[in-house]
């Protein structure tokens, strides 16, 4: 499917040096901000207290978020899970306050926001024993909020999640590189993985510079960008191989220019439709999906740039040529001749 077709090839590779210089400077700035500022890690990585509460009616997240922020416990995360009545609150680690005290303060605050007060009640458990729990009781005796669970996530668990995330990122990089080397050629594998790491580092650089919260959802977005970006590179590499098989008259820069130009319509369709969905999550998904969609938006924009100007140009500079991709059986036979090598 094509929206349009460009008849004359655009000389992308003529400007490859300048565009890659801009890309290299952007990459260095991203590394600088990551090293100097660091990432603002979320509760999943740093540890903290998790409070889960069940409302009798769909919860007003803005109201809950405002109530929790009034406690000034740091950058907290408030989101739904399961249903619109279930709310999960994550509070970062506080060295000066015990996690049980933090959970009690949070539950008391959201209970007051609903016009109730926390009281200690005793109930009979399933096995017949007396169970004591904290209940949010309103003036009419109803219970607008029920405390479902409290849990403390230690820094050790957060460190394990961070190492597991880094390991997952490393596995993805290695497997993508192996895939490109097997399907195409090692020069394409090197070019593709440099372009992919370029996208990842720039995403992390944005999060480090603006100190946006880096959570497990953002890590998932980074891994998704890796696969998304390599898909665009594979499309261009496949068209390069196809052109090398079709013609002998074009040199490598001309072949790459034709491959990129011929896939522009496809790029606009795929990336445009994906970006519309991501922007809908960014503007209408609320705080829960905000940084996830933001990371995808940055990754999609730079993924297009890196596939066209970084991966393709690096493959050109590494010296990819027709003989790397087209294996001729007998000298003197044309690869376009369907009878080449045939025995009568």
C-alpha cells in the first residue's frame, strides 16, 4: 500500500556526514546528562511502600492524588489496577519514617478525603479467630474505602529489578544483532545495533535531562522501541539487498538512496498510524500511561531518523556492496537471468 510514489531518488547519503554529526552530538549530550544528572528511578527500582485500597464507588484519582501529595512524602504514584474501584498508591522510601507509619498516614488521609475516619475494628476470621484491622468509617456507618493490602518493597528488590531490566536490554541487543547478521550481513548488524542503541541512549538522555520518572513501564517502552526501530532498518536493508540483485549499474550510495526513497510512503503510513495511537495514550491516558507514551513518542521519532540517516550511512561507510549480499554461482552469468546456470 502506498500513499504516493516519489519518482526521483532523494540523495540522502549526500548529507550523511552532516546528519550523523548532528546525531553524534545529540548522542554525546544524552550520555552527558545520564552521567551527570542520572535517571529519576521510580519506586519499583528504589523501593518504597505500596498501599492498595478498594473503593465502593469508582475512585476519583485526581482527588486521591491531591490528598496523598498533601502529605509531602515525595513523588508518589497513584493509579488504578484491576477495576476503577481499586487504587494502588506507591510511596518512595523514607529513611526517617517507618513504612507502617507511612501506610497508616496515607490510608488516613485518603479516608478523610472521603469524609470518613479510621477506626480499629475487630472481626471474626474464617477460622473463627478474632481479627483486628483498620477501617475507614463514614458518619452513616458505611465503609467508603477498604484497605486491601500494604507492602514494603526493599531497596534490594529494586536493585534486582534494575539489574534484570539491564539484562533484558542486553539480551535484546545481542539477539537483534545476531538476527541481522544471519539474515543480511555483519555490516548491517553493526549498523543496525548502533542505530538502535542511539535511540535508547537518547530516550534515557531525555529522561535524565528533564528528570522524568523512569519506571518499569518506561523500560517496557524502551524495549518496544528497540524492536520497532530495528523493523524499520530491516525494511530498508531488505530493499537494499533487492536493488543489488536487480541492478549492477548503481553504486552503493545510489542503491541506499533508492531503498530509502521507495520506502518513504510505507514509513509515513506505519509510523503515522502508530504515532496517532501513542499520542492518544499521551494526552488521554492519564498519569499512568504518560511517561510510557512519552518514551514511545521520542523513540518513534528518533527511530525513523536513525534507520534512515544512522543505520544506512554506517552500512555505507563500512563498505557494504553487492558481493556481500548477492552470491553468484558462476562467473559471467547475470543474476537477473532466470536461466542463469541452467543445464540443458
